[in-house]
């Protein structure tokens, strides 16, 4: 029996488990005809983790370039970092017996659910995309409501100058940049005590400078003695700026202001997780209350 067996990793990559897919060339396959494929790489005279990892990346690139179904080397690294990070499992003391809600924007719902099923890097991008989308429509809806209120005023014709000034003041928000819109959205829809819970889970992380492979750095977001009360003033502005910088470093080839990026490496995927938790919690709050 002449079979071409393709080895694929599991969706979770858990313990490098694989399953096999058979493609019969001459006849129908049988269970006995399943052929696992394995390979090894030789030529290393001494153990050098950095060299082995670099060579493995090159091998993965060329194997996937010439054969999309080729097995690849799963590079395990920086597992020790995960032991230092804690993740908030429940935002409240328990799961509510009854949940009441209203219909949500279907695009926002698709984005937040997609963010729960992908890796750290894409999760952060999805969450920020949700904030940008919601901020645009949130600010414009605010303006629309205020303008409707103005033109509905019964004395608008008797005192037009007063209402012209209100129109100019209201429409000035149209010229807000994206960062300012996201800041306003976060401030008006998110509860600081909820966001603080996520930050408090990894206080040592957020109170220290984080350096990513690619040159991008995040300065300490809080101090070691920060409390909820000291966190409340202006937290939304600082977090809006930080989220935007991280998003730029993830998606741009060269971050416009600093020329630094977050490289797509295993270390960075782990290092960015606490910020992903914060971004996701903010995005969820926007879906709930925005």
C-alpha cells in the first residue's frame, strides 16, 4: 500500500500530540496502513539553545514553503515565565443565577468571541479592533443625540445664537483622534475596579518595565504600592495610550514613534498575556455597557 501520511499537530499543541490524515494513492487505506512520520536533525556538536532554535526556525520556514503539509518543529520555550503569571478566573465572587441582557452589536460579539479562541498576539489585536469600532460609533451616537436635542428645543428660533454655539461645541468632538475616542469610550463604559482586579493579579508585572524581543518596551504602568483609590484618577487615559502603543508595535513593521516592534516570538506571546487579559476585560466591558 502506497500512502502519503501527513502529520499534523493538535489544535492546542498539548504535549505535541498529533493525528494522521491518510491520502490513498493506489488503494483505499486501512487502519493498519496508518504511517506516522518522524524526523530528526543532526549536525549540532554542542548544545546551544539559541543556535538550535534559530536553525529550527529556518527548517520550519523552508519545509512549510515547499510543502504546506510538512511536519514542523514545535519550539517550546520560556515555560518558566508562565509560572510567574496569575490569571483572574472569576471577576465576581460566583456565577450569577440569572443573567439579563439586551441585543448586542453582532460584529462586536463576533470579535470578542474570536478573541477568546486565538493566541495572545491576535487576541490583543481583536480586542483593540473592537475598541476602535465601538469608539467611533459611541462618540458619533453621542453627537447625534446631542444634536437631536438641540434642534428639538422649542426656543431654537427665538435664540439661534445660543444653539449655534452648542452645535459648534458638540460637533468639535467629530475631530477627535482615534486615541481620544478610545479614551472616552473606556472612561464612560468601563469600571476601574474591574480593570484593577486584572492588574492586581500580576502587580509585579505591571509595576516593572517589560522589554519585548524586537525592541519595544512598556514602562511600569503602576507602582508597587498602587491601590484601587490611587488607580482611579486618570487610569483610563494612561491605559488608552498604552494599549495603542502595544497595538502599533504588534501590527506595524516599524512603530512610528519609536521604531520598535513586538516580534512574533514565543517569549513575546507569553510576555504580552497580562496585557491581553486587561485588553480583553476592557473589550468585554464595552460590549456589556457600551
